[in-house]
C-alpha cells in the first residue's frame, strides 16, 4: 500500500528564487554555445535492438535480460498502416511491470473501463487466444513514447525532449544515397546518458561546476519539498504492492520505508522487477516482503563512488546540485529521495534507527529541465508526462484499498533453466522458486475479464 506523505501546496518552499535565473549571462551563453556544437549521436548509450511486432511479451523480456539492455524497438505490425518510421514503439521493463500489474488486477477491471481502454481489451483478447504480442505492450507504461531525432541533432534538441519527461530518443542515421531510402538508425540516447554528459562537461568547466555547487534548497525543483511526490511502500509490503504502485503512480521506482520509523531503507524499480521478479522460479516472489527483496538484490550496488556496497538513494536539501547529479548516476536510479536528515548509512542490514523525514524527490528529468531553462528552451514541464500517466493508469483505479491479488491466483509454472548468478543468489533465500512460465505463455496471467 502507499505510504505517500501529503502536504498543501502552500507549504512547498524554496529558500531562494530559482538559481538558474541568476546565472551570469556571459558564462551561461558560453555554456549553451558549446552545447550547440555537440551532436546527440555522440552520447548514444544503447544499441538499437529490434523485434517483430508479433514477438511474444515473454520472449521480448528474455531478450532484454539475455542482452543486458534496457529497451527494445518493436516493429510496425504488418497489418497496420505504413509509418515514416519502421517502428511501432519501444518496449522496456516499465512496460513489463505495467503488463504484470494488469495481470494481477484484471479481475478488478470494470466493463466500462475496458470501453475507455481499447488496448487493454486487445491484450485480454490476445491472452485468451494464447499469445500477447510485444507491440500491444509497447509503451503500455506510457513512459516510452517513440521520439526520433536526425543524425545531426544537437544536445539542445535532446534537452528539448527530455526536459518534458521522455526518457529515450532514437537517433536516425544519415541518408545512404540519392532518392528515397529506408531509414537507418544509429542507436538510442537515454536521459541518464545526457545527464552523464552534463556531469562530465561540468567537471571540465570550472564556471559551470561552481554554478552547480549550490545546495538543493536554493534550487527551484518542483518536488524538492512536495511530500505528495514521494511514492513509498512499507518494508513489510509485498513485491506486488510495489509493482502496482509503480504502475498506478506512473513512476519507475518507489521508496521502501521502515514500517515503524518511516525511515528510508532503499528503493525498488521497474528494472528490479524485470531482472529479478520475471526470471525467478516461483510466483511466490510476488508475495515476498520488500525488505527481503531489497536485501537480496541491492547489496552489490555502489552508493556514490563504488566504495560503498549498499546503495543510498537519498540526499538532503543541503547537498549540492552537482552531488545530486553524481548520486543519480552512481545509484543507476531515475530519482533520489530528499530527506530532512542525513542519508542512512551504507549498511545491508536494512535497519533504520530513527525516523527519516522524507520530504520530496529529485529526478533526472528535474535536473535536465534546469539545464533546459539555462538554454532558454520554452514550455519546460518535467512533471507533465507523469501527471498524464497517473491519469491513465493501466491498472484499475476504482479499488481504494490497493490490495493486490494474491500470487496464488496466478497459474504460472516453471519455464526456463537459464539464470544469472544474481537470480541464483536470490533463489537461495528459499522463497523465490519458479516464477517463469513454460512455453504455455505469460498470457495465462491475463484471462478474459469475465473469468
């Protein structure tokens, strides 16, 4: 269940005006001029891996796992009208989480809701027939709109897209000859890759580094003190609770807090769902407590510079903006949580001695939006897409109790013998056995709504 804190808009505060408005003109003009000379293709961080539209959801997910990539491009179905792009959309672990959440909440979907969500009805019909194709689940999370930029696009054009909430952009290749030619593609750029580029640029640009070395409390971030932006689950909640929260709230990760102190313990993301929950050997993992899951999967991660073994997903208002950028990159997270007290110590025991006052979040999109304002990009709104996702959540919003279906109601059986070392270690806890399905399909999880 959600333990989200809320407070009135009037209590949202920032200790000074938006810091980027005070940037020295000469310095900022120099920075932006340099950014305009950098091509988007120079920060590509993922190859383009494409699958046919009819590829099953489980096969698409297994491809993400086997190739250790975060996103696939799904081709246009042959029965659909031709597009300028050969791709129907993108598919990643957020879409997998949305699909599994739909499976878990299918019995709560009302007939009138299905009329408003024809794609959900298509998924249910495909499941009944025995196979859910990847194109139906592409961007089911509404976190993966298909955005394409030409090979000569610049960093500024990337900023324009990312500062409004999109997480990936496909970079098209140059034309290979005269006349109409089928498009080629160089790869994908993620918002995290662009954040990494700005971080590296700041390290070699003393004026920008000084500019970023200000405390968060002096920067006008939209959710820095907005309690309602903190989406959290209790350590005693189940994995399925966290999956449903991420789908309902349109976020890629949730905070995991201590039941009694509400201290921040860690975070669980859609990537964790894809890389650990999906390949596990039993659907019992869905009923596993988040504290046990976090203890099993988070210990190897670095917290700041690779020295600490346990990731710390929080910053304080007194931490600098540049430190926060480094923390986002070091934790491989899309967001870090803001606390009024010092972040928890790096300990895998998952114990919180005192209450940690969660007060807000800082996301990759928030930071990129600040750089977009520096570049005078109009219409910057880092919260727009998340508001849209929450308004059109793929799971039923009519159930105020948010009590997900028991994993015993699923009809999963063992499927694949291939496991990573991480999966074997998680399996050694004794409660994560056999979650994958045999070739009889994930579709078994999504029967017709009148079942």
